[in-house]
C-alpha cells in the first residue's frame, strides 16, 4: 500500500497518468480537534503529537500521503522569524497557536547582518530575540525523539516533506513586521537586495541534506507575503522571483521535488512558473490563486495541488465538498493534479467534510 500510494503521487508530479488522482492530507491542529485531544497536550509531547496525527488520518478514512507527519509549534519561529504563542504556555490549553508578528528586527540590524553574515546573525537573533523565554521542555534535546517517517510507513502512509525552506523576503518581513518591511523596500531597496543576496546561499542546504539522508521525496518552499497581489511587478521581479527560482533549482538539482506552498493570490505571475524545471515541482495553492487558470497556463509543465478552501471545509456541507472536489478532479486531472485542501485543513473543519474530500478521490 505504501509503495502504491507513493507511486501514484510521483506519477502525478512527473505529469504521467496515475491510476487515479491522488489525494494528500495536510493538517496539524485539525488532528487535535478531530480526536478530542486538548491542544496543549497535542503540542506538548512528540509521541502524543505523532499518535494523534495518525489517529486523525484513520478517522478521515485514509488518503495517499501526508505532507508532514508531525508538528512542532516553535518550528514556525524559523519559518516566520517571529515569536509564536503556544497553548499551555502563553495561551489557554485548547486555543490554536498564534504567530505574533511584531517589529523584532530594527532597520539598523541590516548593517549588522551584512557585517557578520547570515548564519551568525540568524542564530543570535533566534536565540536572543525570538526563542528566549520558551520553556526548555519544548526543545528537541528535552523531548523524546520519535521516528516520524517510520511510524507513518508502518501505517502504509508516505510522509512527503523532508524540510522547509523560507525565502529571504518572508524571513525579513516576519522579523521587521509587514508595514516596516514594505517601507524598507521603498526607502532602502539597494540595501534590502544586498541583504537578500547575503541570506539566500544559506537557506536550502540543511533541508536538502535532511531530506536526502532520511529518504523524503520533497522539500517544501513557502510563499505568503511574497504573493504578487501584495507587490508591484517591479518589486516582485526584484525581491521575490530571483530568490524563489534559485531555491527551487537548488532543491530539484539535488534530485528532490520542490513543493511550492503558495498562500494568497499568485495568479498574476503564473506564467513565470514555466521557468521552473518541468515535472519536478508541485504548485500547491490555497484557494486565492485561480487554480483553473493555473492549469490552463501550466498544463504539462507543473503538477498542481489543491485547492479545497479552508472556508469551504468549515462552512459547507459534505455534499458541496464532494461536488467541488469532483469538479477539480474532472477538470484538472487525471494527469498533473493532486487533490488537497488549500493550505492546512483548518482545525475547525468538519470531519465529514474532510472525509467527503477524500472520498471524491478514492471512491
């Protein structure tokens, strides 16, 4: 079953025709809510976290893979370069975690970054400005390790992502805060470009080596505030695309699939994705980008994944979910398409709605 499911996904990525359209599940908080596990308990133990994720998979009724097999809330600090509020630590036990974006990095820090280099600056910034005050028991040395990939394999389920890569614009925007960073783009663009040039060589290597060592098929490359709907074409072409493209090629040149997790609306620049290597990427959309236009532009070039919106999984009925997913499968498949939620399945999604999404693919 494991091999069959993984083959189905790899065929979709390579733009070959699988026996049916695969369906991939991406969730974290949903697992806690669906199984009735308090959120603080879900996040507090790696063993409990993994067990709850797997229990939720079986409650849903299966699927072909999960994008990631466990969840560590403070991992978001590294993706967003921001503080994170966690249930049981600084939020009530059953609340969702929150990324608390504030201006932690000052404009003067750009010069410090350029003088010291990115690795030293990033390590100090994370230690002193972001992770200070986090309880010791949440750090890996204090937590019992678990074999995430192996435990999922025992259940016949491939875990796809071997690591995350965040682009320079996302890291800086998170650390500076959106309003301050967008002013930086306007007022000191040359310095921002120099900083991004300093950062980008250090971003992909660790995730690539981890995925290769542990046998994961892909590396996740995220984009949210880098979306074209937030930036002019001139800014997007200068501060987003060159770095995004470079990171994608680092991943694919290493023999891995690049999963492009694109939140918000990327419709304006869909044609640019033809510059990426054919049949080696997944374009994962979140309900804002026009997925049907993406298919029309990128058909026979990139695999498209999505795109059942979070609002639909929460608000609509199982019959409506099933009908929408059937349309996606009919119009976007059978080649080069993977059915999935748009971004994560929301924590408050109806279980029957998620089951309907899976049933549309597997019958």
